[in-house]
């Protein structure tokens, strides 16, 4: 038997659509695997009632197939599905690490990114790696084609998750098909600023580098209260706020000293908009852990 904890992740960070991601120190999924003749799945935990146990429909089934590693797989969900916090990626990454160890396949964490991304294809239609890369490798990750670059950053964050479900598949449908050269130049400037901020562990640069005008405004429309929550977080000391992944979670960057105030300002603003929410006071952290 092998047991792995894989963390929630926040993809995009505004300016890095389908490229940037960070591992959070919480919440997380825990996956246990045991060798079997065929793959079976048992789900428990947050939102598990909405997740199919059929291996053809659960991300970990695709990961087991990709590694040719049939197993009985128990998933304890800590990351709510359709959250914008890489729920499916946490299970995919944990299963990839656990099955790789169980069957002694010998793949490196970098090599497992493509394996875990096969799970993402099951739910979003595309094998995007911007959540599975940080879930496997930790830190701030830049996923570009087959290559992933990592920065071992440590930046305080608040991830505020409202009681709204937005599926990644639906949120991909609202992404504009084109952008003006002016917006592209703006995004490049932001992405470069954010990357430098991660290298320097500088929350001001990271926050300012989240600004993006093409994908984020389209996705913000799907999140009741988004503008008010963003304003409230900035007023409470956040250095940048954006949609986490495909939403509905909203991610704020801040200094350690402001994190508690930012968290309660975001929950209060969602509440004023009539939406219950939960704020995770977290930080850029480590990837999957094999116990
Ligand atoms: N092991 C799993 N964990 C979470 N979601 C899963 C899993 N397997 C399949 N799914 C499906 O994936 C979808 C959630 O994934 P996604 O929309 O990407 O959420 P998130 O934004 O949190 O990553 C749901 O439809 C869920 O049923
Ligand atoms: N780049 C993807 C990321 C989706 O993240 P999730 O946590 O919402 O699954 C996208 O923006 O569609």
C-alpha cells in the first residue's frame, strides 16, 4: 500500500493563463493505493458525492491506465470539486506519485507531470498541466508545452472559496478567442513582473503582476460578488487579487501581517453579496508528499 497527500493549487494567477500555477499548503487530497487486478475507486470527503467512482470518469482511472498500474484507489477529498483550486489535479498528482511507487515505475516528478495531466483531460477536455505541475513539484511553476520550470517561492496567500460551483469545462467556454496587441503586451508585462516577484519572494511584485484584461474579466462574470470581494481584499491590504484557476475561488496575495484581515474582508464581501464562503489562509508551498 502507498499513501500520498497532494495539495490544492491555484492556476493562471491572472497573467499566466494555462501556464502559471502555485501549490498551496492547504487544503489537500489524500490518496491510498493497493495493487489489484483491475482499477476500482472509493471516494470520501468534501464533495465526494459529486465525483464518479467509475474509473472511466474519475481522473485517477486515467492515471492508472497511463502507468499501466491497476489498483484499488481510495481518495479522501480535501479539495472541493469545481472549486478553481485544482481539485481534480490534486487527485491526479497524488495517484501518479502513489502508483509510480506502488509499481516501482521509476518516473521522476517531472516525468509524472504528463502522466497526471492525462487525468485532467478526462474532466476539462484538455491535458493542461498548470495544476498538476505545482501539485507534483511544489512552489511556483511555469508549464510550457512539455517543459516545466519551478521557483521555490514562499508567498502568503488567501484562497477564498464561495459556495458556487464553476466547472473548468464551462469556464473554458467563456475564454475569448482573440486579444488585441495592446492586451497581449499588457499580459506579457504582468507575467514577467509576477515571475520576477516569485524569484524575489516579493508579494508586491507578484500581486501587481496578476493584472490581466482578457480571460479574467470574462471568468469574473461567473462569480457572484467578484468585484466587491476583490475591492475588499485590496482595501484590507492585498497586493493583488484574481480568479483562482477557472474559478469560483478567488486568490489574493498579501504580506503575512495582512493575511487574516484579507481573509475576513473577502468572506464578509461574499456574504454581503449573498454567498457563503470559506477562506484558506495559506502560502506557496510544497508539492505531493509520499508517506
Ligand atoms: N478524483 C477527482 N477529484 C475531483 N474531481 C474529479 C475527480 N474525478 C473526476 N472529477 C470531476 O472533475 C470535475 C472537477 O474538476 P474541475 O472542474 O477541474 O475542478 P477544479 O476547478 O477544482 O479543478 C467534477 O466534474 C468532478 O466530478
Ligand atoms: N488553466 C486552467 C486551470 C483550471 O484550474 P481549475 O483549478 O479551475 O481546474 C483554466 O483556466 O481553465
